[in-house]
C-alpha cells in the first residue's frame, strides 16, 4: 500500500470508532432519560388522580430501557471505541517519522485489538474520510437506515 492509502485507512478507522462511540453515548443518554421518565410514570401509581394506564406505561418503559442498558452496556462500548479512536489518532501522529512498511505493520497491529464496530456505520465513516480529503467522486450512497444513523452518530 502507498502512504496516502495507509493514512486514509487510519483516518477511516478513527472516524468509524468516533461515530460508533458517539452512537453508543447517545443510546446511553436516551435510555437513561427514558428510564427516568418510565420510573416517574410508575410512581404515579401512588396517587389516585392519574389514570392507571400512565403507571402501566411507565413500568413498561422502565423495564424495556433498563433491560437495554443492562444488555447492551452502551457506556462500555463507547469507552472501548473512544480508546480505539485515540489509538488511531496517536498512530496518525507517529506516522510522520515512520517508513511506509512500518506504518502498514502498525496499522495491522492496531486493528487486532479493535472493539467490535457498528457495521452500518462503515459507509458513513467512509464518506466522512472521502469528504475530508476532497474526493466526493468516491462517496458511497447511504441507505435510509445509514442516513438515520449518520444523524445520531
């Protein structure tokens, strides 16, 4: 691989990690908000002025979003992706004094310990890098799901 391509691969990996971490952070924030909202609605069962369906809806919200937080553990995944993004940023900084062969070897070594990523964000991250380097001719068309994820991530 030539140097420009290696540097773009590093940028791509960094953007993918950034986008994935941001998505998990927003999922955590939304889930926490919905959990608090559900808990508040559940507490309305203590009063007699609120209809019972509000309390039941709150209990359902609380159960769903607490289960989401426990099962997905978005904070842990966000931290892992942020760590990977810092790793790639450091590699990009160190690349100034490295030979192409050494840089490529370091890139492969860095990829070995990557956290799992959100597959649908790959094309979004690719488009970020393509836009960053001024190559709008290689942009990948995004599906509606990917466009939605791009907004949240």
